C-alpha cells in the first residue's frame, strides 16, 4: 500500500488550516480563488502568531514595528509586518527557529553567489515533508506512479536536488534517478549511461547542464528525442526563451521553467503556455515592492519580489526580500490554472549597467541565441569603461567556420537588435560549468 501523506497528516494532527484545505484530493492549482484566499489568510495568521509567540527574533521585529498578530485582518495587512533580509540571516543558522534544535532534521545552505556569509535554512520533518507536500499542483506538475524522473540537479548542501527528489518520490510516488550534477559520480558520461539504461520520461536539470548532457549524447550518437520525454523542467539558473528553444529542439520536448529559492522553497511553476510563472499560492504569498522605498506595488509594475512562506511553522519566513525582480499578473491564463502568475525580470544583483542603462543578461542572450551561427556556450565580457564596447566571447555552431567577416557580421546584428556596441571574439572552446553557468564576466 502506498504511503499516504494525507493519512499521516491526520494522524499527527498538523495545523488545522492545512488539514482543512488539503486533506482531500483537491489540487491547489485549480482551487477556486475565493477559497484559496481564505486559506492564505488563515495560514498567514497562524504562521505570524507562532513566530510572535515562539521566536524572540520575530517578536522583537514586530514589537519594534508596532505591529502584532492581531493586526492581521486582511491579506493586505501583510504589508504592516517588517521585512526579513538576507543580511539578517547570514551566519545565523538557528535564528528563525520556533522549535527546539533537536527537532531539526535537515540543514541546507546557500550557493553563495551573491557574496557575504552563508545563509543556512533549517527544517523539521513536519515542515519539510508533511506540510510542504500536502498541497498538490497536479495540473502544473503532472507526475505520478510509473513516471521515471531524471533528477540532474546538485544534491550536496543546496536545496534543488533534494527538493525535487522528495517531491517526485514522496509527494507524487514516481521513480527517481538521482543523477546529480557535476560531482565525482555525476559526470556527463555516467549520467548518459543511466539515461540509456533507465530511459527516463521526466527530466529536471539546469539549462547549462541540459546542454552539457546533450553534448555527451551527441558524442555517443544517442538521440535524446528517442526517450519521448513528456515533461522537462529547467531550474537552478535562468536562461532566455531563445536558449530554452534550443534545449527543447535537442531533447524533443517542451521545457518549462521552475523558480524557487533556498529561503522560500518552491515559488513558481511555468505552464506550457510559457507566459510567466504560476505562483505556488498554497506555499507562499508574494508581494512586489519598490526596491528603494519598500512600498507595495500593484500588478503589472516591476519591483523586488518579497515572499512569505505559508507552510513553515518551525522556521517561519515572513516578508523575505529575495533580491529578485518581477511583476505580478492577475489575468487569466490559457492553461486553465487559477493561480496568479508572475514574470521574472532577473536578480537585482545580476543586473548590468552600461552607459546609464540597466540590462538583463537574458536580454542580450535572447538576441545572441537567435543567431543560428552561434553555438550554445558564450560569455558577455563587460568593459571597465562605458566608452568601450561589450565583448561577446562565444563558440560557433557545429560546422560553421570562423572568420573575421563572420565575427563582424554577428556584432553588427547584435548592435542592430539591442542598440549597443559589441565586439565578437570567436573561440574554439569555453569551459563547461559544474556549478551555475557564468554568462557575465567583468574586465
């Protein structure tokens, strides 16, 4: 008999708000909006009350802001609560606990890409498994018994590999191939051997690692399209729609983005319409705020993404400033999901500034990847002075001979598309990343 989280939930008497809304077979991504809003308000009140009662850190923050749990009467009242920042979390692994340390069963750490001390997140069994897996997104995440899922994400201290592993195996009762990414036993050759032998029909990996595996498959004359992949998710790093189309063409499937973070867990699942992420509203509340003033912004306006976790009772995350930029979209989606969508605009940390103009690396990547002569590996070399030109260091597609004339043509096309000055440096080979792909380097 299969393990039932619904039965475990009832047996352990989890917070009433969870069992009240998610003890049946209903899915969060098709829940009527009014019912979803009622759940969110109840969950918010419960989380904030627990944080106030059992966390000295949160009690001090709320008291200092002149707010208490009783002030939350509507979802809009969330803006009364103080923000939580990355700097507050750095080097303080036990800061958010509302339980005893002995109840902690898992500790994960940030990848450190934004600098500073590490951020640790702690989980109890209840929060990580029982609570997190209670709401389902069966419409957006159609995985179940019989599916064989290649999990080619890091399994070390980061969240990605383990998070998908427990979701596939414990949450959706599918088969998992823990291939990992870039480790001693997670080389492209070993992963391709598992792909050949086990023939997965679901894949989750990062955009750059999907290309690394594709190169390995090509060198071994193995056609990835022969797998008949039914679902593919790309996560762990961003990429442009044009790069994604290259991945889809090679793997023979539709690839959807998945967005999450160490601090907040799963945040967004893209549907096949590829028109923004559907917010995992059973797990989180999302606000968009002005990065400078902290004032909440209406749907459609771009600002910093702020997240409150609705299922973290033992290490609450309340109004966390992610440093990512995006906008909310409340229009109906063609896919039929009732969940609000949001559009990612990149990380504030990763935004480029050239001649007074903010640039997303994905904006530049989109136009570069539209050119068939360019290969899948590239770097944007940002100059030290705005008077210089942006250099693009890139490989060429298979069978395309390099020449000075081609480099000049590619640079001219990029300038015409973006209005920015470029030089193109054609190279035979760029290093393949084991971690996150580094697309931008600075002189």
